[in-house]
C-alpha cells in the first residue's frame, strides 16, 4: 500500500472519529426544553412579595412532581435560566443557563437563586423582559426542540415598547410565551389600573403577553399562593414535551 493510500485511509478514519465525537457532544447538549423564568421585580413587588417569589421558584424547581415530569422527557433534563426584570434596560440574568434533571441539580439552581441579591425596583416593562429573554434563548448552550419564556408579574406593561409587538416577534421565532398573572386584592393607590386593569390581569396577559404553540396563562390569587402556582406551571410547561397530563388548575387559560 502506497504512502498516499495509507494517508487517505488514516484521514478517513480520523474524519469518521471526529464526526462521531461531534455527534456525541451534540447529543449530550440536548435538553427537552429551553426555559427562561422571567420574574417581575418592579416597584409593586415589595420586600415580602419578592422573598415569597424567590422562595417559590426555588422550591418549585426542586418539587418531586416537577422533577418526575422532567425525567419523563426524552432526554430527562431541561435547560433553565432565571432572569429578573423591571423597567427599560432593567433586566439581569440571576442564574445563567444550567441543566436540571434531578434533585441535586435542582438544589444547586435553588441555592444560587436564593443567594443572589435583588436586581431592581423600577417600573414594569414586560416588553423589555421578553426582548431580553429572547436574547438569552439565542445564546443558550443547549439544543432543544422547544423554547419557552415564562413571564410572571403583578401588573401591566407601563414602560418601553409595546408588549404585543415583542410577543409577536417571539412567536415568529418559534418561541412560546406563557404567563403567570399574580392578582392583587387591593389596587395600587397611585395607579390602580396597573395591577387591576379593566377585565382583570389574567385577561390582560391573555390578550397582550402570551402566545405561541400551547401558550397559556395561570393565575395566582395572591403572592401566598405563588409557590403552588409555579409548581403547576412548570409541570404544565415540561409536560408539553412528555405528553403527560398537565397539572390541574390555578386558572389555567389557553391562548386564543
């Protein structure tokens, strides 16, 4: 066998080995869902509500029912990022992209979340949150067939670009936006329609915020019920991939 033939044979083997390694690495990066949890930390979220919100997210991700739903997926893991948002230009990654697949990875996510300081206390730019979350999805280090932005908040968009415009941009990219509307029993004295708009906050989210395949709104009647609502919401979002029955209730309303 000539040197040229042997070299050609060696190169083919090396190329095949590299292709296998690349395919293996790509497979290892696959997750069932890329999910950005985007939490409202505007001025209407006081210190007590902020802590309930942080505690609720940390506990929900580690909930046994949520983890069972994650493990039932094709890859048995999801890619998760947590951001906080407020007014124009006030968005921050609190926990960058990580995979959650079991109790240990869920606890790590929760620990990092609970140890981080509050980001902002400004106005409410849901549109800014959606735009920022889209940028995080674009830079995610994992591959997934589904990409979802999970917006939770207690008021309407009152800062930045039109929220429906950004929602439509996200939908055009194949991104689903789900909402968790946190209801306020007492309207804000200085701006009552912010937390209690005509028709209610759930209706506002359904009409202006959510969109994309399978999009839905869930309702937390107040911040005390926020943790349970997040658990139901996470199960519903992850279950869309696994085909399992969604968790019940909390005012789940599909997009129209």
